[in-house]
């Protein structure tokens, strides 16, 4: 679970979220499996860079960049994940700020007598 802080003073015009996207492909051909994974990761990277705005409110933070990490098997046969090939991509997104609700509605509720 991530943290959510709102420091006092000058605030950013938007909030941010760091998103980890996990990839897994299955391929019995060990020569091709890694290429399938890299192809999938590259397709998502290009799609996000071409259209960095999702739903009109979530914007990819291009200054933070995208970080892709394919997981490479060790030579040790016990540690191998083949025929599964895994990777992940980290991206940072700008989110609309959460607007604090005014507590006037809380005060009105306190004035209602309880039965």
C-alpha cells in the first residue's frame, strides 16, 4: 500500500500515482519467449507515449519517464521461469486533485436532534 501525503504550504496543481504494470508471456520456444515479452512491453510503451492522456483526466508524467524491466533467467536450471517470461514497467501519472468537501454539511447534521 502506498502513502498519501498532503504537505502544508504551496500545493501542486495535481496529485501523482506511481503505477507498476506486470507482464507475463508463455512461450515453449526459449529462443522466442524473451522476444515476445519485449515486444509486448514495447507495444505498451509506444501506445502510452502516443496517447499519454487516459479518460480525459489521467496524464502520463513524461518528465518522470517510463522504466521497463524484463526479468532475465539465471543459468541455474532451478531458478529458470521458462516457459514463462516476466517483466514490469513503472510509470508515473498525474491525477486530478482531490477537492476537500466543506464541513458545513457536517455541522448541519449535528443540529438534527437524535431520537
